């Protein structure tokens, strides 16, 4: 449970009403603040974190509905319950209250017990959601840490074995050398095993270091890239060109269908990372053992959203694996060095960095189809 006293904001232009509500709530350990108009309420929400807001509708300056919309714009208030307290009882007002983001609507004059119960229910729900999110985070972190340890264990373990072998060979070598027993054969043998040992150590430490780089990307917030204006399609074309060497001599076609003038004010590197992962996955997994393949990327703007449809005509994903694609460390390519982090990173970038959504469908031998939706209100001019 939340181990602090829930903070409640009461907003009403009539101070008598604030007093009545505060009186009703005083039996609980709530910390009460108040504002006498919508504008002040929005200002207070920008400064402090309330757990629940009781909001009057008819107020000068900014009415309750408008205030609610503005409060919901504040990123930390998306899940904070707002209950409207109002004398307006017509259906349109009630519907409007829910439309603008309210969770409940109490008509004045209200019954004190009923109001208290409604408030307690919302606070309880908020506590339970908070607990659920914390538990989920802990579970996710636990499995990520276990996964990291497991993945790093193999290359580091191999490097340790190789160095310890080199160590014992060097000791033996040094003993022969000191006792003047060293033959040319011993020297050749020693040099050959050192070369082999160093190469094994180097490869495996390099692998560990690559893995650490990918783990760092999982924590999306660590990238320090600034937003900048860029032409998405021009930029993606450059990304595609940089991926050309991966096609080797295969006959892969990529069709990028997008308005060349489409300009975003966003994180260019994030888009490059997303498309690089999707395309490499189509090549590595989708077109595995196939000499040809086609990728179609359609990008358009609809209802202030950037819509990206990405399709390949590869082998698709096994039904049993559909749910695992975004899980960290899920890979069907471990033998060739797949870490299973690519799609997890793509998912985090889209949902956290770009506030968007990603979904996909796939059927065995019918390829894969991703649908990505990114709201543009934060990212265009
Ligand atoms: N286009 C695709 N076609 C078929 N299977 C795919 C496709 N994209 C992803 N997959 C499946 O989803 C799994 C997870 O993909 P993900 O990118 O997370 O890991 P990976 O490519 O195996 O490793 P890496 O961490 O190197 O990207 C893949 O191993 C593969 O089984
Ligand atoms: Mg991948």
C-alpha cells in the first residue's frame, strides 16, 4: 500500500463548499489542499502530486471540465482520479465529465457518507494500481537481471577458462625456461596455444561487451539524444542504404512508401534504431534460408498520428512464439548470437520514448505485419 497519507485537492469557487467537503473527509488521514478556481487547481497540480481531485464544474476563469482536460495533460496526472462535484445533473454534463477524463460524478447536494465512500473507493483503487505497477516492475527487473546474468555468464565463463589455461601453460613454460629444458617444439606449442587462448578470450570479451551495450539500450531513458527536426523518409532512406551490406548477394527488395517531405521534430536515432531492428529481423529470421524476400513499409499521417505499416513476406512466427516476441531474451537464434533484445528495445522505444503503440500479426509462412502508431502532438510543429 502507499505508505503516506493520500493527498486530496478540493476545487470549488465557494469556500463554504470546500469546508463542507473537507469536514466530510476529515475522518480519514487525508492531506487536504484546496483551490477556488480551475486555473489555480491546474497550477497546484503542476507543483504537487495529488492522489485524488474533487472538482466543481461551474467556476469562473476556467470551468471544471476545462481544468480537468488541462490537468490530464500533465504527464503525472494521467491516472489520478478526478471526481466531479456539481449541481449540474443533466445527462450531457454527466457524459461530458467522463469524456474529459473524470472517473466519477457526484451531484450536489450530496450525501456525506456516499461522498466519503466514493472517495475511499478511488483512493483504494489507486493504491492497488500503484502496488500492481510496483510488483510488475520488480518482477520485470528481476527477470531482466537474471537474463543479463545468464547471457553474460557464457562469454565471461569461456574467457575465464581460456585465461586460466594460458596461465597454467605460462607457468609450465616458465619452469622449462628457467631449468633450461625448453625445446623449440615447446616454444612453438606455447606460442600456438597463447594465440588460440587470446583469440578465444578476445572474441568472448567482445561478445560480453556487445551484450552490455544492448542491455544499456533496454533502459531507454539513458539515451541522451535531443529532439530535432528531420525529414523522416529521407532519413530512413539513409538508414536503408547503410543496411545494404547486410543483404550480401541476396535478392531482397525494400519498398518505402512515404511522403518525402514529411518532417518530424523527434528523436531521429530512435527511428533508425527501430527500423534497423525490424529490417535485420526480416533478413535474419524472416528470410532465413530464402534467397529472396520483400519488405513493404508504408508511412502516413492519419488523425494526428504517424502510422507505420511494416510487412515482410518471410517465414513468419510460430504460433507458440507470438506472445514472446517483445519479451527480453526471447530469441530463436541463440546459436548465431541473437540476444533476443532487439524487439524488446523496439517496444520500449515506441511505447516509452515515442508514447506510441506497436502490434503485429503473423502466420507461419505468411510473413509478419507490424502496425506502429505514434501520436504526433509531441513531435511535430
Ligand atoms: N520478421 C521476423 N520474421 C520472423 N521471425 C521474427 C521476425 N522478427 C522477429 N522474429 C522472431 O522474434 C524473435 C525476437 O526478435 P529479437 O529482435 O528480439 O531478437 P533476435 O533478433 O533473435 O536477437 P537480437 O537481440 O540480436 O535482435 C526472433 O528470434 C525471431 O524468432
Ligand atoms: Mg533482432
